[in-house]
C-alpha cells in the first residue's frame, strides 16, 4: 500500500471516529438541553398561573371564576402558527390545580377532577415547600410519550393552600429536536468532507514531495543531470533533498576524478607516443620534405591533444551542472541555419547538399543557445564526416506532444552492429573517410548538453545511412 494512501486512510479513520463521537455527544446533549429550557418556561408559567389563580382559589370560586373561564377558552383555541418549518394547529399545555390535600380541583382537560394526586412528585414536593417536577410516560409502551410536569404553590400569605401544575408532552418538542439533529448531522458531514478533502490534499502534497525525491534519487542512480528538488513549504524535505544533492555531488566527484584521470591518461598515450617517435626521428639528418612531414605530424597530434583537453574541461563543467543557466526560448530552425552557415565550406568542399523540412513558425524550445548550438553543430559535423562525397544530408523538425524532434539523416555507410552500443562512450570513435582520428568526445558532449536540457539523443542506422535524433522539450 502506498505511503500517501496509508496517511489518507489513517487521517480518514481519525476524522470519521472524531466526527462520530462529536455527533453522538451533541445528540445526547440536544434533547436534555431543550427539555431544560422547556422546564424553565413551564416553571415561569406555573408561578404566573399560581398568582392568577390565588384570588379565585381563596374566594372559593375556582370552578366558576375568571380563571376557569379563561382555561375553557384556552382549550378551544387552535393557533395557526409556523415556527421555523414546524406548523402548530393545537395547544399542548395542560393545567391542573389541587388543594392542600392533593385532590384535583380543576383540570384543563377535565379528566382528573376529584382524583388524589398527593403521591405525585410534583404535588407532594410542592406542598412540602420544595421544587416539584416530574416526567411521566403517558403510554408505558411508548418511550416518546413522556410528559413534563412542573408545579408551583398557591399561597395565602405564607401558607401553601394548593398547587398548580403545568404539563407539556415532550413529543411537542420532538420536531425541533429532530430538526436540530438533522442540521447537526449535515454540519458534521460537511466537516468530515472538508476534513477528507484537506487530508487528501495533504497526502497528495506529502506524497508529491516524496515522489520528487524518489525520481531525483533514480535520476542520480542513472547518471542523469537532475536538479535538486525544492520544497517551498516543507523544510524537512528541503533539508533531505539538499543532503541527497550534496551526497550525489561528493560521490560523483570522487568517481568522476578517478575515471577522468584513467581515461585521459589512456587517450594521451597514443599522441604522446607519436610525438616522441617523430621527435626522435627529427634528431637524425632528414630531407626537407621528410622533416616537414614529421613536424606536421607533431603539430596534428598537439592539436588533437588540445582538443581532447578542451572537450574534457567542457564536459567536466557540464556534468557538474544539474540545471540550466540563463535559459530562454529558442528557435531550433534558426540554430540549425546558423550552424549550417558555419559548416558551409566543409559542405562545399565535399560537394554535400542538404535539405530542411520544418514549419515556418515552429514551436520554440527552452534552453541555453550556446550549448544547444554546439550540440547541433556536433551532430552536423558528425553527419558531414560520415557522408559520402556528393551525398546528401536531410534535416527535419517534427512536433511530438510537448517536445520537438530533430532528425538528421546522412547518406553513408551504416554503423557496424558492434559499435551501436558504444557510440556515446568517451574516446570511442569510428574511422572517418578522410583518415583523421577524432577525439571521441563530440557525441559524449552532445549527450551531456541534451540531457541537461531534459532531452534525449539517439543514433541508429537508416535505409539511406545513419539517423541522428534529438528530442528537446518545448517552452
């Protein structure tokens, strides 16, 4: 299982469990909180009614007094009220009054008059001067049929002469409770979704950084000139990437120096031996023509050694770089035309023609003009060296997705099978038609330039001769 997926699943589990706990906790608190609020309202109502009943109760006119008439009118009322999204078409309040013995004297629902309520908690505690309240099931088989009762004393002076109880079924509050629970559920679900999105983004951000580090490590293992990744908002990954980059540079430096010295020593042996042999011969008496020939040989070997040193210095500089400097948008066709003009005399001397096929306004590539110009020149020079006299070089540019493909095809002998896999080795070269030996570093340098630009290069046989192909990223 991928690291990012494990992080996301762990985050999802944590958010889901926390949200479920919070939702359950809130649901458990909503119902008691609403009932406590309702109890306070019932308490105020009971005390208000106790004060209103007191004159009729003391005067003995409870059955036919003003309060009884008002209660009768109240029972007949049918309010048409829309409270939020809950419609009310009836009243739920019940009021009953008991005397000091707990006998019901008045009942707004007319079903308990004359009954002894002295054992009910609301009545007995109120008669004792305490706070009297109770919640009772109207239907023992229905847990939602609870009715809340709150009582207040009816006093004559300091003496408690009766009790008034106000009751209301909790079922009347159920629509509000359910509405609150639905709203809370939606909020919790929204929070979970927001948390999951945040978790997914965090997992993607973290895994993207790890993926960049992994790709960087793979490029380093493959010897590619990969730039050290930068992470703007993650100091730990930035520090790790810098450490990997420093380790890469140190290891590359040690291996490069060892390989560099070995290859340079091996490659310089041949021209040095030729120079030494020519110098020894020149110590003898020679004809002027022979002396000139050996001097020219020494000069050619010195020039070749100078080219080797120059190429190696440039190659070392390129291989130490991992990113472009002063890059800009470039016209590949213009680069080709510039290099063709520089090689015009060689083309004319060998009577080699060339053709170009590309769009008038081809897409631009991104890179360093000097380096890419040198890479194109090396490929063209290689094509000229291996093209037969009176031959032809064909150049075309194609767009492939986000890359430009440069194809250079020359008429000439195909590359031997044994050499195909060694063309990009240092100091490896094939004999040219003019008998001159190259440095064997031109293609190596070209590949280093192309790879620094994030491109690819390959050489292969073609029905007409040899195909050199470059892939370079667009702007």
